[in-house]
């Protein structure tokens, strides 16, 4: 397939030294920030979730600088989205009429459905070319979403992300420029993940491995979201494993019904350890540790935003890949092992069934 995407060789950076422990690895990454993408997105419709602050805002700003044809900011609070829109316009002179702000709260199935209806109206029959699913949270404590009954991080980072991903898949298939003559390119769906998933061990998943297949619907997700399973650091990393599982599930959804061929490229990106306000509600001792880490090995949000943008330029070579530090990295053992693959199939079935019901998909 001929595409207008840059050769992947132009996106690659120097690899990290092999076998570095976690802290030296983060230090190395901070001293080797990602390349700043220069490839234009002219005529492309780009959607970024969680785009009023942090990494999402920086990615949206770059898409504007790179001449995206239409930029859609999906945010939990529309007034904050309008402020972000104005900041982008002032910083780039990007035409304000080419930016749309839509409300999206992934903590609410009702909000996700409303967002998808609003998105259809904004697109007016056009498709999407690029979607970055960046909205997420780092849960500071165990808490349940009153509306849905799911633990907050499971709801927002797993079910909300998967539901939006499934919901935009049709728009991406319509927006991809693939033609019958083999020219053009597919739509791109990129999820924000983390190298944290690589450090999850089998013992971190205990409790999940004991759930029988005949358990009630959502049995595995209930374990992940239970008070007994929760721990600020462990839960964060396990949720990142589930992000990889969601990517693999969305790759199934990305196939075209008519011939089973890939209709949308899907991948996960890790922006690195960045200085943002993601952990602002953590317990005081973790906030203090995070600030020390920011000083020692933190990237700026702008540098992290570079990776979010470059991940959308990988095309077929990046499909199913994990993009970090300007390279396609190995995925963690709880993703690649036989045990991890069995968990992925079971968890994805739970996630997919819940999302299909909430989306009213038969």
C-alpha cells in the first residue's frame, strides 16, 4: 500500500542501553527526548481525547502546527476545552473554525454515547483520519463511579477508552484513504499507555488468575476494580496491561467486515515519565516522590506530546506495536506470555460485551 506517511526510519531514535533497571532507564529517557515530528497532517481530521491539558494538549498543539485539516478536542469540561482551543489559536495562528470542542467524560457511558452522537454531527458524513485516545487518570484511592458501578480507573481508562475506540472505529474506516488500487492509507487509532505495563509480574495479577471462566459477566474486571486488589502503584501498572489488552481487542474491531482485512491501524504509545499534573491527587508521600522523580528524570509535557504525534505516523509497521523512545519496543510478559494471552482473551470478551451493550451494538 502506497501512503503519504514518512518512512519509519525517519522517526526512529537511538535505542536505550539494554537491561537498564527502571530508574536508570527513566533517567536515560529524560536525557534522550523524542524527535519533534515534522510530517504534515494537511487535509486530515484529527481527534485527541483529554486534550485541554498535559500531554493531550501538547499533542493537539502539534497537530495544529502540522496543519491538520480539522482538529477535534474531546474534553470532560467544554469550558476548559474552549480555553485550550484559544491557546492553540494564539500560539499557532491556526484557524479557530477548524477546531471543534466536544464534551467527553469517560466516567459515564451516557456521556460517551452523547459524544459519539455529537461527533457524527461535527463530521457531517466525513470520516476520521487520526484518533489519539489519551484521556485517562491515575487513581489516588479506591473509588467507585456512582453512575456505572465500576471502580474509577477501570471505568475511565479501560471501559471508557474501549467504548470510545469501538465507537470511532466506523469513522476511522470511512476516513482512511485506502483505495481498491492499493494506494492511500488507513485511519490510525493510537492509545496512550506506559512502560509501566512491562514491570507487571505474574504475582501482581494474582486474584485474576483464580477466576473461573464460568463466573458472572465482568468477573475479571470486578477483581481488578475491587478494594482488595487496589494499590496506587500496582493498580496503575495493571491498568496499563489492560490498555495493551484493549489495543489487541480493538485490532479485531479494526478488520473490515467484507473481507476481514485490516481497515484501521492500531497501536499504543508511551510518552515517557512526563511532568504533568496526572498524580496531583496522590497521597502526600507519593506526590513528594513524584516531584523528586520529575526533577531527576522527567520529560516535559511537550516532549511527551511528540511521541503521541509520531506514533500516529507509523502506519502498517506500527500496527499492534508499542511505541516508546522513538522505537517499537517489546511488550511486557503479561501481554506476550501464554498466560497473558489467555487473560487478554477473557478480559477483552468482558470489556467488549459491556461496551457493545452500552453502545447498543448487536
